[in-house]
C-alpha cells in the first residue's frame, strides 16, 4: 500500500508556497461558511481545494513552478507594502515630516526639539518650525 502511494506520488509536483497558502484560504473560507452558512463560500472553498490538489498531483513542473513564482512575487509586494506602512508609522512617532515652503521637498526632523531652523538640502532655504 505504502509502495503504491509512493509510486503514485512519484513525478508529481507536490506542495509549494502557493498550495499551502490556498489550503489556508480554503480552510478560512470553510470556517466562515460554517459560521455564516454561506453556500457560495462553501463551494468556493471546495473549488480551491480541488485546484490545490490538482496542482499538487500535477506532473507539469514548469507550469506549476511559474504559478508559484507569480504567487511569491505578489506575496513579496504585499508584505513589502505593509512593512513600508509600518515603517512610516514608526517614523512618525520619532520624526516630523515637513515640506520645504519653497520647493516642497519633504524633510524629516526629529520630534521634541522645540523651535528649530530647518535647512532644505535641495534648494538651501532655511525655515523655522516647531518640532
Ligand atoms: Zn527646498
């Protein structure tokens, strides 16, 4: 029996990031479908599961690989976006962003230093702001 499963799985693509992610999405959909008794989500979860198994059992390596690469590209874009946001939020706690009145260049100034003179590195204007 074990041998048969092994033979069956040989040459198959198997699990990757995309299939793991879609499994989680399917599970999430199933949970929400159970709570809300939403039959559309139920069907959607089933479709995702079928698609997921189709990919894992597929023998078309290059196509599956390309799909996974595409997914990883989107994933890194999404995580990059949120990391960028978290960064700005963190910075706004410690820094004030001012715009130069002359050239609109954004200048980062540390907070809590009282009235300071800010020098614009782009157009050499000096202006006074409270930090
Ligand atoms: Zn300027």
